[in-house]
C-alpha cells in the first residue's frame, strides 16, 4: 500500500511524518510532503488522520477501490468520515465513530 499527497493542499507542517510509525514520510522541511519508502507502507492511515489540510490519500487495493481507488479522511460534526474516491465517480462516504482514543 502507499499514500499520495496533494501538493496544492499541503502546508508542510510535518504532522504526517510525525504520525507515521514507520518514518516513511519526508515533510516539514518547506517542501510538500512525500513518501520515501512506498513499498514499506502498510496502510495504517495515521498520516491521513494527522493531516490538518486533508492532503493525504491512501491508495486502495484494486479489489477494494478499483483502478485508481483512493481513501480520504475527514470529520463532520465530530465524527470521522472516510471516503472512497474513484476516478469518474462520486465519492462514497462512510461515517465511522471510533470507540476510543487511538482506536482504529
Ligand atoms: S499509511 Fe501509515 S505506514 Fe503508510 S505512510 Fe501513512 S502513516 Fe506511514
Ligand atoms: S500533515 Fe498534511 S499538510 Fe502537514 S506536511 Fe503532511 S501532508 Fe502536508
């Protein structure tokens, strides 16, 4: 798995790099965030949740997201909302409320 960053949204705060348990991301150096070791990403989505600019998306396996399927993260009314994004289709939201701090 791997992630992709939208350089037009990234404010180079470094939060995604700090959240990544694998130290796979370079960020916070004035340049847009980028993944250094995409093959080592296991898709924990911590960087998506940490990004205040919602600039990070997770590539989905084709069986889940089809060709080019991405997962995005946001919040609405205090609830987490994940969205499945596929080229040429409307995003599909699925609200999900975590049960506790750090719960995945
Ligand atoms: S999804 Fe997890 S492992 Fe992959 S880059 Fe983001 S924080 Fe690191
Ligand atoms: S957390 Fe978001 S805004 Fe901050 S460096 Fe990472 S991608 Fe850019």
